C-alpha cells in the first residue's frame, strides 16, 4: 500500500470521526444495556434444580435462602418480609417476600424503581387434560423461575453499577411469594375473592399503611418471560394505571429492535402482582407477561401444566426482556 493512500484513508477516517463526534457509539440504534442471557439462564436452571418451589415445601425454603444469598452477594441490603394471608380455602398461608434494596448514601432518599417477580410455583397443574395429572406441582420454569432469573441478572448488573458509583436511581427488587396459590379449578368449595398474588397483597397492604419510607417512581413486574415464542402485548391494568410507563417501556423495546415481541396489541386485564401494587400501594406498575390473544385461556399451551419446564426457555427472549428492563434503570 502506497503512503498517499494511507494519508487519504486517514483523512477519510478523520472526517467520519468528526461527523460522528468521535463518540465511540454505533451510529444506528441506542446503546445496548449490559445484560447476560447466559447468566439469567443459569439462574433459572438453579431454581429448577431445587424442584417445584411450592409454598410450605423444603424446595421453596431452600430457594428462598439461595435468593437472599444471591441478592446479598450482589450488594443489596436484603429484607425478608414475613406475614400471613388467607388462601383460597380460608386457611392462613405463611408468606415470605424477599426484597433487595440497592442504593447509596447519596441516593437513598430518591424515589426508587420497583422490580418484581414471583418465586413460588403453583401446587397444581390444573390446566392438564388428564385428571390424574392435575395434582402434580407445576415445574415453573417460565411461571416463576424466568422472571426471577432475569431479575437476578438485573440485580448482578445493578450491583456492578453500585460498585462503579453509577446507580443514580435506587432500585428495589422484590421476589414475591404465593402468587400462584389462586383457587384450583377442581376446588368445589365457596370461591373467595383475591386468592392470587398473596405476597404482593401483603407487601402492598403494608406499604400503604406506612406513613414514612421509600417512595417509588414506578414498578415493573415480570411473569412468564422466557419462552422462545413469547409475545408481550399491552396488559390492560397496566394501561389503566401506568399508561405513561407502559408506553415508555414498549417504546424502549422498539428502539432496541424488540418491537415484534413487545407488541402494541392490547391484552385483557390480568390479575398479577402488578395489579395489587397499583391498586393497594398506589404505585404505577407495569406487567410484562407472555399472553396469547388467540388462545382460549389467554396463556401459552404449557401454562399451569407439567410442560412448563426448561425446554420452554429461550436465551434470546431472556436477552430481550433483560435489556428492556435495564434500559429503564
Ligand atoms: Zn401461574
């Protein structure tokens, strides 16, 4: 190569650098937030290794201990919120919500962002066709482990920002208990109200009673966020109570190239943990949930069946959801 050519190439590169203001950023699309789907996947595998995390089981308590250890290792101040709520049959159910607070001395009084997912798994596969299969526990790879897996990786990234003094907004990560204890379809007794989301009902009720304490800008709940074909239409309670934040999140997803997954279609209202955060705690909260408008149940075919296992978890989906959540912090 002749010298002249090198000079010209250098000049061209210099002009290109001036045009892009030498920012070092790619010219197209926004900066991609740091998030590792491999890491999120491994957190899902580790939850699955405990077995179904059904409340009152040893797998459930072992998983709770592990979640507390993980959050502490990432730099959170961890709070274990214990309480009781009546279940579908009226019996009192023990609840253990796990809350990781990420903040610095400078940021501790600023309004926080709340991120939530349930870590319990449903005791019954009551969507199974065979009657005898309905008494198995749901394995809960998607319905339970996926949201927690994504949030553990988010917690690891948030901990990194904390170390780098780069966490401007404090973040609370809540692993809600007993979300999936709602009345089983085969129950013949009197149906009670509000039997789903017992952990978030407990948390939101306590929050609304306190006079002082943390304030939140908004919240995001993840539920069933790992399937290869997952689509996240706009859930209706989120639109009703937290429309601006829902739009902000779906817009961020589109900017990141995930517009097809974060669909602009409207989903029916779904009673998930975000519902009680909205109505009982008064914090605008958005649900990111896999919903299939064309299915009779509204949910994927493996929902509340024995098929909700690791074969229905996909890293590209975890990556998409993780980046979208990280883009909001
Ligand atoms: Zn469920």
